[in-house]
């Protein structure tokens, strides 16, 4: 019997597995993909804070970036640049593999190409039924972790509720002529309620993608056609990939002998859809709580509730404020977005935000509230004032 079985071998699941194994726990990771380095629908943009906090292997970093250009629906642009490097772009496939190898070096066992069909939990333990190479297997453990990403209904089936709000992402790798920095595109014809991106990877290679509530492939094909016409890109190198992005956590992220981490737990920045850093931070908390629970043999829901209490204490306010900002943006029309561009450019709001010492790539709440204050008592700030988030 294993101490912990982790369902999902992505970076968050692998990091958590490594932490637990390092503490002396017997850990098994089940991954449905046949190869850990398969490409995923993700830009791989993370902050220097994330890289330093989790000692990310520098060999998986493609490039560092300190700027982004945002295009409004009518073509107005805002260039955001800071003196210090804010983020880097990871080779996501290589990052996944590096995190898994770190876990394996600490004693974690992986079973690839393993499809989990059912998770049964009782007061005596966890039983996980899976299929591997057409063979039906059953794995026994003292506790389980769901780290499957968005595409999972295990939490709902186990009574924890489902992710109640989400977006759909689409992305493809393309060839470019010359692309200096990240470009972001706004507008209802481009990515209604969300945004699109063009992210440089290496010379003449980039990722183009977007988020939307529906038909992400349709919108992405239209964007690709536009970028080809503008000669910003020259060809599409790979077919479009898709994924769901959690915007709000499920009702609970813990239960008897069970916790959920990462995208499956809604530990994702609602403004950008980025989940690597928040997922790793939550995995750190989960590792501490689970190891102690195993040590004291108290894997009750009441005890594991400390995991949710701690990760929400760290991330809850950030997620709440960013989610309200996300919902507010979704209701803006193109003319209103253009108006915001004008306001932020002419009133020096962008400069004030960029000069703020506490401006962070990962922590958006302070920047959102500061921007709302700088725009005055506009209609934008009303939802935040009603909830007591903006004084």
C-alpha cells in the first residue's frame, strides 16, 4: 500500500509528489499521457518569483521578458515595460519532464499511459481503479491527491463540487518574421470577454492563442488569418491544441483522505488564466498538511480542511478581487475598452502603476484596486465598493 497516490503527473502533481517523498512518504503518481514531455496548451509564462521560489531548472527557460504590448480593439496600444525582468517563458514540455524527474530522483514511482476510472474512499483507505495497457489495475493508498488539471470530474463525483466557472483556451505554435516581446490583443471580435496573445519562444517561433467562453478554435483561426495578413506570422507549425481554464474553485478542495491541487482546485489567476505558480504554492501547503496527517494517522476531512484554510488564507483575497475584475471586464464593449486605454494613457495611470514598488506579475489585487482608485469613482469601481473591497 502506498501512503499517497497522486492522480496527474503535471508540474504541480510532480512537485507535490517530490515534497512528500522527500519527507519519507511512499508516493505513486498515475498519469494518463504516454509521455511526460507531451506538449500542453499553455504559454509557460511564469515570474522570476516563481522560478526562484521553486528552483526551476534554468535549462527549461526559453527566454526572459520585461515588456508586453497590449492592443485595444481599435488598434490603440499600451506598452508595459519595467526596468527589472518580470517573467520568463518556459519550454512547457521540458518543464513537465524536469519536475517529474526531480520527483523520481526522490523515490516517486510513475505509471504512464494510465487511465484512472474510479476512486473509492472509505475510512480504511483509498482504492483507485485504473486501466494500463488494456489491463485493469487497482492501487491501494492511505490518501489520494487529484492533480489532473481542469479536465477532471473526480472532485464532483467525490462530493466536493465542480469548478463553477471556466474559460476555454486554444493555442498553436507558429513561425514569425520578427517578434521582440509579448503581444496581447483585446476586443470582442478577437477574444470576447478575454484576450489573445502572441508569445515569442525562440527566434522565428512563437505561440498564438486565446481564451473565450465558446468557440476558441474559431476565434483563433480568425486571429491567425489576421496575423498572416499583417505578416506578423508566416505559417502555422502545429495543429491547434485546447484546454479548459478554471476561473473559480469548487465548493471544497478536501475530503476524507483526499485533497485537490492546481487547476482542478481552481488555483488559477482569473485575470490571466495562469496556474503554475498558484498551483505550486498550494502544493507546498498540501505537502505539509498531508505529511503531518500521515504521520499522526489522521486523514479525516476535518483535519485535511486545514489545507483549504491555509491556501485560501494565502490566495483567497487575490482570487476574489481578480475574479470580480474578470467578470467586470467581460461586460465591457469595445468602445468602453478603447475609452479605458485613453484614460489610462492620458492620465498617467499606466506610469503610476509601473512605478509602484509592490506591482507584481503574480499578485494582481493591489494593482487592480490601485487602478480603480486612479480612475476615480467610475462605474468600474462600484462592484468592488459594494463588496467592501475598495474603500
